[in-house]
């Protein structure tokens, strides 16, 4: 005869454990997250954070106070060049500081002037036609190139200068390239009276070459003074 005691249904045994699990989840959700205590002596930013392998290393005070210098570019000769543009502007933007314009019969006086300017403390870079012109080059091209590649132009005005058509061409070319640039064209008059001073230059002062040094010192000071305006 079969027993009359019946076993409970399978789903009735799981009700109590499920109820306990639901109560545990409700308690877990109702709990508030605890805050990390912060010391009153330190600002909130000093609270230590958990490190992560993917996070970058912290930046120290030394890296914040000293920024990295700008990149240095190396020239073709191995010399370094910074961010300054002094090499491409100012005095070094042209090949010569001064171009000496003279006649052929005044070559000795022109060489003496160039020797004085190049041997001075300023070490001026001079263009002397018979010394620095390109062999085989056209005279007109060489004269124009000498003027355009020089900051200042010294006109050695003598009786031979006034008779030489190429000297007059250089004088007019210098005036046409920079008619308003004061200090660039420096007339040095030697062996002439004031009345013989060219009419094209009457609006500017000239250096009198009758002094003890032939006016060389005044010429040097005029060139140096103009070069200082470029820096």
C-alpha cells in the first residue's frame, strides 16, 4: 500500500533561498559608498589614486617649471642654428658692408680706403671692383650686383670719377635703388672744390677728404652707424 505522505513540489523548496538572496541584494544596493578620508592639512588634489598600468607617469615639479627648449636645426656645415633670424636678416643678409665706387686712375686711393675699413675694429666687408668682380663677367652686371649685394656705397668722387662714365652710371644706379635710404650712399670728395660737387648729390652731405686721414674715419663711422640700424 503506497504511503499517503506526499513530497513537496520541487519549486516550493527554492522559495526561501531566493528570498534570502533578494534581501541580500537590497541591502547591498542600499549601502552608500564610503569616502576616502582626506587629511585637513593637505588639499584634495593630494589624495592618492590607484595606479594603472595604462596611465602616464605623473609629471614632477621640475618638468613643469622648465619647458623643453625649441628644436635646434643643424646647418649644412654642421653648425647649429636656433630660432633667431639674425643669420637671414640684418648685417649678414648681404655679402658686403660697403661697396667702394671709384675710377681706374683712383685705384690706389680706393685700395688704401678698403685696407683701412677692413683692418678697423669693425672688420668691414668691402667690395673692390678689380679685386672682387667675377672674371669674364659683364661690366654692367658686375656693377649692379656689387651695389645690390652691399649695404652701403662709398663714392670716391675725384676729377677722375667725374670723367669716368662708369662711375657716373654707378652713382645713378645707387641713387635709383635706394633714393630715400639715408646713410647708405656716402660721398667722399677728394681733390675737388665744393662747386664741383655733382648736382645729383646736392641733397646729401659729403665727407671732405682733405683731412689728415683723408676722411677715412668719417666714412667708417658712417658705415658702422648704418649697420647698427639693421640689428
